C-alpha cells in the first residue's frame, strides 16, 4: 500500500498532484486519491484535470452525486470537453436521468459529428425514453460511421425488438456475436428474440451459451426455464426455476407455484 504525507502533497505542481493521485488509483486507494485531488483543487481552483479525475474516483467509490458535481464543474471550465460530456452522460444514464443524458450526448454530436459512440450513447438515452425510431436512427448512424463495434449492433438489436422486428433484432445480435464471441448479453437477448419468435430450442442454446460466460445470471436461468416449458420440458423448466429461486429471483417462485406443484 502506498503511503504518502498529504502535507507534502500540498507543496507540489499540477503534474505532481496527478502523478501521485494516479499511483493511489493504480493501487485502488480511492479515498487517498480523492484527498490528493482535493488538495490539488484547493491550490489550483480551475484545475480541470483534477476535477475530472476526482469525478472518476468518486464514481468508482459509488459516490454518483459527488462524481456528477465534479464532471459538471469540469464542463463549466471546459464546455466542449468530449470526455467529460460522455462521462456525465453515462452517469446520467445510470441515474435514470435520460433527458439530461440525451442533452449531453447531443452536445457531443454537435462538437464531433463523426463519433460513433456519441450516436450509440444517444441511442441508449432515446431508447430508455421510449423514442425507438430516434434510437434506431442513432444506431444506424453509429454503424455507418463504424461497423466494427459490437455494442452498436447489440443496442440496435434491443431497439428492433422493442419495435417488434424480431428477425432484424436477431440479425443484429448475430453481428454483435460475430464481432465479440463472448458477448453474454447478446446471446441472452438473441435467446429472448428466438423465444418470442417460437424458436424455443434456439433460445435454449443461446441461454446456455450466455450462462457459460455469466453463470450466476438468475434472469437467464429463469428465461431458459420458460423456453424449456414451451419445448414441453416441464421437468427441466422447474429445475431452472428452482435454481433461480435459490438466487432470490422472485419471479421464479410464481412460476414454480403455477407449473411445478
């Protein structure tokens, strides 16, 4: 563990503050890193990098309100900073403040029209707000700019499923998996799309694959149970729901009462 006198830190330059805080961050000593950033900001009140880095540290601590305040201060000092516009946008997504996230990602696109991830991120905000056609347009633009990012295809697949375009959703999940063969969420959601399409065996195969990468996902185990029930495998379905129930997935208890008494 790195141990440093913070009174010593107070005498340093901007670069020295960042270097010392980076060492704390590398050792996962988040509280100590935040203290260094605090002193840096006290000495240099307009130190953009210190506000931004402290925001990252606070976010890692789970202090979302503190992180949000730091990213906002960073953007007051540097309004067109793409890194912190996107980071604050992601934080707004986590806080379910979708209109604010949409505003930040839209501003990112105004500044840098060729950023596929800015369109992808705005697509997420639009989708969460129920603006599915706007989300689809954003994902289309993201993929037009770069067709090598699995996340863009995955997110477009989610939106197509919301629009009841199941073949289109499956095609996008296929592409996401082609680009990232260990993308557990893509297997899981392709499984759901196949289930909704009546391809129960295909759904089970996808749920099995998703569980190879994320075996403790109770919702995937529950969904696999639904597909097994639809495939006339009641015993297998009940076995899955018992596992999910043991993982405190409450919906599994209802299924057990209905089908497995």
